[in-house]
C-alpha cells in the first residue's frame, strides 16, 4: 500500500500530477450538483417542510414495511446469509452524486473489495432527491464491476421522493404506495401536502435497462425494507433508517430493541452518526429513549456503530462504564462533496480525547483544501490559499496539539494564516472556543460547505473494509484521492481491531 496522509503530503494527494483512471468509468456527461443552485434547493425542500409542518416519514415508512410484509418479506427483517466464520465486507457512505468524487472512489473500492462477500451503502445512495431516474449513473454504472451483493440504508436525500426509487431498487421492485386521503384544509399537514415534492409519474421508466449493469446472479441482493439486519458469520449487522430528520419512529424503535437482544456481537449502520464533530448525537426514538441507549446496553453486545450523512471519516473509541470500548464511526466519505474536518474543535467527549480521536482528511488537509476552494471562488487566491504546511501548523497552534503529520518544510504561522483559518471556521480548544466564537463558522458549515464539490484531486474520499473472524473485527479506512498512486494502492488512513470476545 502507498503512503497515507499521516505519512507524507504526497500520500494525502498533494503535489502529484498523475490523475487516476476513474474518468474512464464515468458517463460522457456527468451531472454536477451545486447546493447553492436555487432550483436544486427547491427540489430538495421536503426536509425543511418536515421540520416546519411535521414529519410524515414514520407513517410512510410503516406503509412501505407493511407492503413488503404482505409480499412475503420476513417479519423479523433479518437477512440470513451463509457466510463463513471468517469473511470480509465493505461499507461506503453518501455515494450518489454521480460526478468525479464518486467515481474516484470506485477503482480502490473494487481493488480492495475483490474478495469481500458483500457491501453496505450507509446513507444517501442518490443525490439530490433519491429519484429512480438517477440510479443508472449513480449506482448501477459505478458499481457494475463489484461482483457481490450491495445492501443499503436510505439517507435523508433518498427520502426526498418518499423513498420510491430506493424501494424499487433494493426491495424487490416494490410498487408505488397508493395515495393517502387529503388532509383537512388549513391544517399543517394540508400546507405540507400542498408544497411537498413528489416524483414524476413516469419516473424510473429506464430502470430495467439500468439494472443490466448489475444483473449477474452473484450481485443480487433483496432486502426486507429500508431497515434490516444481516446475520453474517459470527456477527449481526443492523441497518436503521433515520429518515428525513435523523430520528426513528416507534415501530422501528421497537424492532431495533428486539433485534438487538442476544449474545451475538453486533455492528450498527445508521444514516445519522451517534458521535460526530466532537459531540454525542444519540438519535431520538419516538415515544422515548435513543438509539445510543440501545447500542450501549451490555445485554445487546454492540461493538461498533457506523454512521453516514457527514461526508468524511471520524472515529471515537468510547469506553463505557462496564469496561467495554465501543467504536463510534462516521463513514460518509464515499462520493459526495467533502464536509470539513478542520471545523472540529479539540475533541474531549465521553472520555475520548485528541490522543484517541481519528479523522480523515486530517484537519490541516481539510483547511488547505477549503482555502484553495474559497480562494478560487472568491478570486482571492493569494490571500486565501494556504499551503498544506501552513494549514497543518495553524491547526496545531489553534487546537494546542502536535502536528498530525510533520510538515515537509518549516511553516511560519503569520497573521494572514491565522485570519484565513478563523474565517474558514477552524476549530479551537474548548477553553477558548467561547471567547472566539465566530458567526462565520455557522455560515461556513450551513451555507458554503454544501456547494463544495470539486472536480480535480485530491478529493479526500474514503470507504471501510471490515475483516471478520470469531475473535475480532479488523476495521480499516481506505482513502481515495483521485490520484493514480492512491488508486493503484489505496492507503490505510486508520485501522483498529475490535475484539468480539
């Protein structure tokens, strides 16, 4: 394997000129998504409507689950596979933008996954609204050469058309749900229904042709619904659907409690990470309790919880009161625009400190990436652009930590470097965060970041490979930059062995 970003700047993808071969896999005209396009924001309005007028996701999900049960799906929603006690699988999150960053992951994904038994897509299979019309270039085409089944859990974007495309692709070509009665006039539900985005009546008419890209018998996977469990070798992998707003309805919560019981080691895959950006986000369940309560329960024997939705990699090894260590991960770097890591403050949560915390891209690389992005877009390259050495040095100064990667040449932290780091929302030590809180940080993460797709390396994408045995799970985070070196030998950015006994 090649150097990682923790070893050298070249391992991070800086300073190399040989682009990878991923473009050969792409369609002639790839869609380029911009989240500052008003038309795009209007099409993806259902999440905002749900937060204003009430979230109908739980009721819609229950109807999908009932339809699948009537079609013969197992009542317990468990997929029982015949994997041996030692096997491997892949996890990749937030994939489906259909542009350079998604396709740049594919060569390394295929190379690393040659001997894996299956893959799991963790959240946001298709952007912008989960349309069935987008599955050709954003799912079937990029993964046509992966010769094993692919299971998936939906993200909020897959719900922007009420999950219709997702259910057709992953759930045995589930037919559309029958229409529901109109709400009473002048109620919140009525207002929501007037504005709600729905798929076109002719959506998905080319799906049969698109499926031919993954039509081999060994590639087929049928799942019982948008949430499920997989019994594979010695472990149970549980995938939950957190809908539009990152919560669980009561019905799914009851199922999760039931399927979590028993001594079999378990790995959770969720559309909403439980630890992210230095905070705990336990994920509420309708009627009371949280997903994290279930994961932490010693009777349920969880060893890891992997979440998508945030487009980078983070790992928090949380030591529980009973002495167990649970690995909480963010793994949404599979293809969409990069969410910054340089905005993560110095980590101190649930006993996890900077010594334990891992992320990819490294904060310095994230800051250098965004400084170049804004320098180009604001036509202020000389002012905004930081070298990777400058970015690494100012991160170390602001967080009070040692540089994760020693810069190749000494870098001086000037007033300009400090100012750019502050303007781009760089995190700080907890004892200084309150004094120097900037509104720009909130603007950066909520407005500028969603438009930050770029089309030249390094992309700082990633995916996970998990090697399972009766004794342990070896988890590795592999990087994809879009450069040839990392395509030929996908570097390992993080690795941890999780005991099962």
